[in-house]
């Protein structure tokens, strides 16, 4: 008897490990099925547009407000350091680069996971729990093609747009702090920014990041909902997992992508 | 074209090792209302899922229109399902669509009908279930009985050959129950469909069914017309029809030895 209880931690560990691996496989399978069932999302593009509208509008306010504050803080912190070296006009570059390369895509993805991602998980989980997905199956309509795929592409489309918006509003916030408040020269602020932000290295790479985050966050949210046990508790756990897993995935992927972008 | 639109042949099925059905045989003749009755957990809903091909049998087969359901490709299965309409126990209406759009859904997915035609068809289906006036409501604004009628309108949207009803009477007030009861019979006769009703409400089911199967312990325990079964002296049928607590259908879920369970607890 003692022997068995000593082994229990290992058994638990084993169960957890196989469970994780199983979920990873199931997630990859759903991803694959979504990709091959995507025809309808484009043929009947209004289905996708409708979801872009929902996910976009849902995250819009929180993203605009956060971006504004992030931009203002960046300008304050940046000025504080830059003025020691007598280069406070470079503040525009600093704010723009920080936003376009890192904070725009990453913070947008984190906010998206918390706002739109959880809503997607809850919606799909509830559709499953109330047998709406089963009913669709019985009507000879594939839920993956009709429900999952349009939401997936909507997330992939919405994320870069939201990230771009985040960067723009952030820069505006930075401008308001740097120029009217601190008194940096407006012309220097913009011209330094224009001269030093590179189209490919900064902007394209930032867009690539946010597309990848869009794929990851949306797919995680969809999978958690699709896989949730069809109970209230199951759905609520799934929404929590969406936030945790998406956030970790975004930060992890950011490191990987950044290291590739810098070395290549 | 065989006389039976659905045939269940020596079917066995179980979830995770616990066998639920063991050698079930049933036939569903065209144009009839056939009921499957049995206690909660006797696998009635599962039987409908097997007919719809959502799960695969462990042994035996289900044939719909002479085609073996679990041997179909995905396309074949979807073709078969277009002959079926299913009314889920809780309606399963799409909560993000209005009543109108719920009924229009199968038409939009499977036909190229112009909008004006869809409009007329949807209103006709809603009229048939008495809810034409509710077409602009959202599912959350409906009572249980209304939701089930909308789900019924959606199930018959494409004039299926078979309509399956999962517990159509459960949880309804007596009036809604009577309404649904009449609807099932009327729609069946008017549209020439075959109806499969899963239920444990003896009174209503006996009222509208042409033929009844009783399932218990994974097999068909009794079958016959409602008139025959009412007179039946089989202990199981007697227990069910008269609602006795214990009898051939045990009160307890299959379990190990009680004493062993209580004393053998190990922390
Ligand atoms: N997806 C499932 N996984 C495992 N067991 C299930 C599942 N669905 C139903 N069961 C079990 O199968 C049995 C029969 O379920 P069901 O067909 O819903 O019965 P009924 O509709 O007759 O009440 C129940 O004991 C239930 O616990
Ligand atoms: Mg049931």
C-alpha cells in the first residue's frame, strides 16, 4: 500500500505529460482540419467579415486605451534616459521602434487573448455544450468549416490591424507627452522617426509577428472551446487556459521570431 | 426502395468499455411514427446518434435507405444526413441567430434558393409550428416549448424523409406537450415523413406512436403497438407503463459489492 502511494506523484506526472502531448496533437489536428476546410470562409467571405467585425470591435477600446498609456509611458521613460546623453530629439525614434517592433504586436496579442480569445473560447464551448455543433453536424454542415474556420481567419486578419492601430495610437500618446508636455521639438520628433524606422526591418517584421500571434492566439482560443468538456465548469476552465496558454505562446514565439529576425 | 427506411441490425455499442447496447434489432417503416422508450440512461439518445452516424457501432449496423451508415465516406454521410432532421432534447438553436435565421440556416447552407423563396419557406415552416409571429425573436427570448417548436421548424426546413425527436415532451407544461404531440403526428402525416421518437413519457408517446420499442439492459425488452403493450403482462412493460420504482429494471446503476465498497476504502 505504501509503495503505491509513493508512486502516485510519478503517476500524476505521467498522466499530465501524456495529457499535454495528447492535447498538443489534438490542437494540431484541429489546426490542420481548419486549414483544409477554409474554402468556405473565403468563398462566403461575409461569414469571415462578420467575425472580423466582432473580434475587432470587441478588442478595439481596450487596445486604443492601452496603446495611449503605453506610448505616454514610453516617452516619459525614454526622455528621462535620453536627456542624460543630450539626445532627447531621438525620443520619437525610441517610441516608434519600441512600439512597431515589440510592444505593438506583443501587447496587442496579450490583450486580444484576454478579450477576444476568452470570448471565442466561451462562445465555442457554449455552442458545444448546448449541442449547437452537434445539431450542425446533423444538418450535414461541418462546424469546422462553418464556425471554426471563419473565426480563425477573422483573428488572423484582425490581429495585424489591431497591432498597427496600437502602434499608431501609442506614437500619438508618445508625441503628446514629448512635444507639448516636455517641449521636444516637433520637427525633430517626426523627422528622426522617419529617418530611422526601416520599412523592412521594423514594420514588415512587426507585421509578421502579429500575423503569427494572430494564428496562435485564435487557434488556441478555438481549440480550447472546441475541446472543452460540455459543462459550465469545463467552459470556465477552458477560458482560463486560453489566457494562460496564449500569453505564454505569444511571449515564447516573440523570442523565437525576434532572434530569427535579428540574425537573418 | 425497401419498406423500412431505417433498419438497426444486431447493433452493439458501448462508451469506454461499458456496453450500452447489446444486439439491438429495430425497423422503422416508411411513413410511420415509431417510438423508442426506456429509462434515463438506457441509451436512447445514443441510439439516435448511431442512426445519424455521429458515433460508430462496435458491432452490427444501422442502415438508412439501404445504406450502411458507418461505412459511408464523409460526403456519403452528409448526403444521408440531408434526408434526416433531428430535434435535439434542448432544441440546440443557434443562439447568435434569430428564429428566422435559425430556420433559414439549412436552406442557406444547402440550397441556392433566392432570398424571396427562402423568406416564404421560412414563414411557411414557422406557420406550421404556430410561430410565424415570433420570427424576429432571438432564441433566448423563447420559452422551452417555443424553442422546441422552432427547432422542429428548423428540422423540417428541407423536408427530410426521417425526423428524429429526442425527448420532445420532457420538461414541458401540459399544454405545450399537447401542442407538440399534435404537431408530430400532423407533420408526419402531412409531409409523409417517418418519425422516430425517443421518450420516456408513456402517455403522450402511446397516443401518437404506431409502434413502440422498449429498450432495457441494452436490448429490446418488448415491442408492439401501443394497444398491445398497454395490455401486456410482461413484468418490464408493466413496471414502465405503471411507473413502479423497482422491478425488472433495477433502481441501482450496476455497481460492485456494496459492503466491499464501504469497507475497502483506502486513503
Ligand atoms: N459522450 C459520452 N461519453 C461517455 N459516456 C456517455 C456519453 N454520452 C452518454 N454516455 C453514457 O451513456 C449512457 C446512455 O446515455 P444516453 O444515450 O444519453 O441515455 P438516454 O438518452 O436514454 O437517457 C449514460 O449512462 C451516459 O452516462
Ligand atoms: Mg437522452
